[in-house]
């Protein structure tokens, strides 16, 4: 293990970093749930302005959901820059959490 990797491991194992990582995980789930709920209600792509997004972190979470193929990112319309739709996989995760009453 290099000195850099050693330092990263030390930082990663701190309580504050673990809290940050858990928070990112929880926020990504909340964001997927919001997209799935609105999509199920409307049957339409969810415009970005319907999502409660603040700062750089939200952009990262949306990119993570797209990268994980849980949502798709589509061009927006005259009111939004982008729209998001859940994929079949994203909807399946959402429905499984509903059944478990995890959300």
C-alpha cells in the first residue's frame, strides 16, 4: 500500500467521512424515490425543477443514478434543462423498498 493509499484509508475510516458517505447513500435513495413517485403518478419524465436539488452534491447524485442505470437523463422542455425517468431496474428497486416498507 502506498503512502497516499494509507492516508486515504485513514481519512475514509473517520466517523465524519463515514457519516458523509451514509448521507450520500441516503440522499441518492431519496432522489430515486422522488423520481419514481412522480413518474408513477404522471407517467412522464420528471423535470429537474420538480426535484429538490441544492448544490454540487445533487448533481453528483443524479449522475450516480444515471451511471448506475437506475434513471435516464433526457433533454428537458421549455421549463426544464433536463428530465429524469426511472429505468425498469430503478422502478424495481423502488417497488421492492415499498414492499419492505423501507421508504
